[in-house]
């Protein structure tokens, strides 16, 4: 909203300083500051409200040190993240940008699913929360929406071939702009993969059905990443901290992908209008860091599924929008490890129970962070070391811009 106001003031009255709102970097900086202020200042009030409403976490006895002391800690703190993200976005982003619209929809959609899950756990006293099938239906539904919009919307295009360096104001019009199902393969020369190629065996006209593969991939990524973030939310500060690292890294990718000069220099796919995602990422990052003020050990509030499912959904949609979803296993390696630890543990337990009549375990407990808790590590040490690993993975991901 402020973007449109200052754009009007700049063009109509030439108000000094109003033109700064035209720059993504300026609005991103403002978004970070505003979201940080909102999450830290109003976060305390939201926590007090949740405490008055007796919206506290019910903790199951799993034999983990310090676990029982967390019983009654306010949950649904994801509301802080959602609120502190959307307000700066509504004020500072271009609200007619298709990518911003998709991210707003994603935030509200996944936030609602998570809120329903937390509501059932807290007020219905059902520890299982929303049944898994309904969560999956919600994630698949979002994947269908996001995939369809990214494929069919005329506002979503890619400019893969850049003929010459910018020499005139109208040079952008000389680039090839097209609809595409191409994505980026990290660390590979000539690193574009077109999902349509999977349908080549169908024969002539196979490109007409590329939307099937693209939407299916979108559904898979959104479901996998949102579940990964959900599993990672198990100890104080882990999910919020690792997510902030991943999101800030995606912010760099979004900025260079949406900037024709950097795209030219780095020889990467130029995605028109995707630079506006940077403003959203800035607000989201500020909200996550502000939330950490209250979520680091000992946590004053838990994000609940309201936050964790939302975080995963947003990260997935950003990565798909800027064609970096194949980088997620590296960038979101913590989420992947948490996911795999659960899959391996459950699969091995079922296999050994069927073969030997007694289930056996590979990890002391899953997800992975609980394994280290069982080994006697303090959760603050586990979180800090996971953050360090997350930073290393983020740096490794950024290297993919030039190392091929």
C-alpha cells in the first residue's frame, strides 16, 4: 500500500525521497526492520494472550531431559510469524505481483491448516491433531493451485537467452520471453532441466502435457518441505533458526534471478518480476528472527503447526517460483535429514518386526534431533550445531551460482 502511495507522490508531486520506494533493496530493508519490530514488540502481547487463553502445549512423556518442564508453554506462536510477515508485505510489496499473491495465499492456506491442527490438539484434547490425510489433502490442494498458476498464468515467464548487455532503456524487449517448465540443476554446466522432457516418449506434441509433470513436482515439493519443517519443530529455536538461514539464502537467489544485470553476469535464468519476492522474503526473515527472541531456549512460546507448516510451504513455493527446487535437498538439508530419519526408523522397525518378530531401531529416537537428546546432548548445543550445519549448506548452495 505504501508502495502505491509513494509511487503516486513521486510521479504527481515529485516528493523528495518518495522515489526510494521504487527500489526493491530499499523496500526489503524496510520490510526486515518492520517485521522485526512487529514480532518482538507485539510478540510478547500475543504470547500473554495465548497464556491467558490457556493455549498451552501438552507434552507427552518421551524420557527426554527437560521435557516435562515445557508443559503449558503457549503454542500457536506461528501466528506471530504470519502476522509479522503479512503486515510489512501488504504495506511495502507490489500487491499485483503474481509471486507475491501466491506467497500470501500460501501463508494463509498453510497457516489455516496448521491452526486447525493446533486447535484440535489444544481445545479438543486430541494429541493426534488433524488427521494426516487431511493435512496431505491441504498440501496437495495448495500444490495444485501454485502449480497451475505458475504454469498457466501469462504473468509467469522466463527469459533464458540474453543477447547482449544492456545498452538502451528498451534493451529488455530484445530478450526472448517464454512460458517454460525448465528448472535449474545445481552444479551442472548448461544446468537447465525441462520437466517436459519426461514425456518425450509419448511422441509428437508431448510438450502440451508438460503441465502434468510440473504440477506433480510442485505438489511433491510443497508436501515434502512442509512436512520436513513440521518434523524439525521439536526443540527450542531449531525450526525457526534453520528456516531463517534457508529463507535468507533463497532471498539472494530471488534477487539475482529477478535482476537482469545479475542474471546476465551469473549466466542464470532471468525470471521477470520475481525480484519482488525479495521483499516478501525480507519480511518473512525478519519475522522468523523476531520470533526467535521468544523461542530460543528456554522457549516462551512454541510455533506449533500453525508456524511449522506455514514455514515449509513458503520455502517450497519460493524455491519453485525461482526455479531452484532441485537445490532444496542441499539448502534444506536439515529438513531432509529429519524427514529421512523418521522414514528410515519406521521402515526398519516394521521390517525387523516382520522378519524377527521384534521391531528394532537404528536411531535412539526420531526425528534426528531427539536422537541426540537421547545421547545426552543439551538441546541448546544440538540447535546451535544444526544452525552451523545449516549455514554451511547455505554457503554450499550459493556456490552453485558459479561453480558448475
